C-alpha cells in the first residue's frame, strides 16, 4: 500500500471517530516496514493538516475536526509506546534534553506533540509540556531541567507577542530557542524578528537543526524588537473597540436587526479576531500578516454563506474608529484593496 493510500485510510477512520481502525492503519504501516518517523510525518501529520483545511472550507464541522484531532492524539500515544519507537533510547536522552512547549495562549498542540515524538525517536530526552504554557511556569521548569534547547510552537500569529516574551525569557536562562509553527510566517521571518536562535518549517527540519546544535542569540545579532506605539494603544482599546464596532455595524447593516443571538455572537467573535490579527500585524510591523489573514478569513466566511462584502464592511467600520492610528488604518485599507482585487 502506498503512503497516499494509508493517509486516506487514516483520514476515513479519524473523521469517523474510529480510533481502533486508525490504530490498525498506522500499526499496519509499521508492520509493512514504513519507518516510524515516516508514519508520524507522512501519514499522521497530513491527516491532521487536512482536518484544518476541511474545517476552513466548511466541508466538516467543528465537532468533526475535534474528533479527528482526538483520534490522531490517540494514534500518537499508541505509536509512542510501540516497540519500534525505541522509547528506551528516547528516555535515556543520549543526545541531550529538549523542552517542547506551546507558547502561552496557543492551544494547537498537535505540531508540538509530533516534534516531541520525532525528537524521542532520534535519541533526545524530551520534556513535552503541551498547550498554553504560561511563560513563568515554563521558565521555572527550565531552571529545574537545564535543557540543551527549547522548542516553542505557535500556530496563530495573534500569539506572537506571547511568543516574543517566551523567547526572551527562555534565552535569559541560557537556553537557545528553536521556534516553529505557522505563527512565525512561512519563511520564519517573525521568528528572526523576535530574536529566536533558529526557526524550522517542520518537525524534520527542527530535529536536523537541533542535531547540528543551535547558536545562541547574541546582542550583536541585532537590537531587540520593541512593539510600536500603535500596538500599545490598540491593545488598550481593543475591548471597547469591539463593542463600538458592533454598534456601528448594527446601524450600517440593516440585516443585523434580524440576527439571532448566535449570529450576533459569531459576528462579535469575527470582529474580535480581526482586531487581534491587526494587533499582531502592528506588533511585527508587517501589513502582509494582516492581509494574509483577511484573505483566509474571506474564504472561511464565503464557504459559510456570508456575503463577500461583510468583511469589507467590518474593516471599514474598524478603520473609522481608529482615526489617530495611521499605521493601523493603512493596514486596514491595504486589506480592503486586496479583497476588492480578489472579487474582480
């Protein structure tokens, strides 16, 4: 059976919530001679990534996406205890010790869990701390464990300020930091901006970099990144901004008068997400981050039957509430221009 066929078989089991069949799929792959690392990264990882894409396209529900994730978590647990995983090697930590954690507020833990299992396969002792690790608790653990490196994972760009805090704090203990996850940009630009010692696009690359050894960040590598004034102002205003924008939209969009409570709540969540991503873009001073987010959000909303102009109306309304933040307004205007270009 080809790898692609195994991926399809695991997908069918995961989306059905059938963890027993899912376990049979990956164990059969091992019995057929597929290396454990390949099962993890070429079979399980694509299924998890597909769950996210299918949810965004509205082809599966939130419940189905969570079900697939739960099944994949069980599959990882089964693989971690399989004899071919060489658990005795990983626990001995012949290569050294690595702490793997998600930054504070980041609940997408699956990529970090995959990395932890790959590193164990390659002979590292791994302290996997899981999702949403508060930075003070992470630092306390580093002082106790004295690892050779820290691998920080974040999938959402709104966590970049928290990632920056974690990177700086980890480095203050003497531990070099490897950053990974979609939050840091497709080329790792935000990892470099925030001072991480290295960035990896996936678990294989991360394991290879750790094997080579990380060069600790030095002060002469560049000045520390500092958030701008507009980021600070928008952070302070965010709660009131969301409420005011919702009131403005109710006046601008007559259809909202007929919204159910659930529809109003979802609209408020969407506005809050827009503001959060705008904050993140201001933090790293990169309009492309915000434009990319609004492009993704357009696809999500369109697949759910939301009119294409709804997002543009929201961006205009937010801009109207930020007359004294020119950088934020420019980002909002660029995003609107991109949306208009995409509808032609």
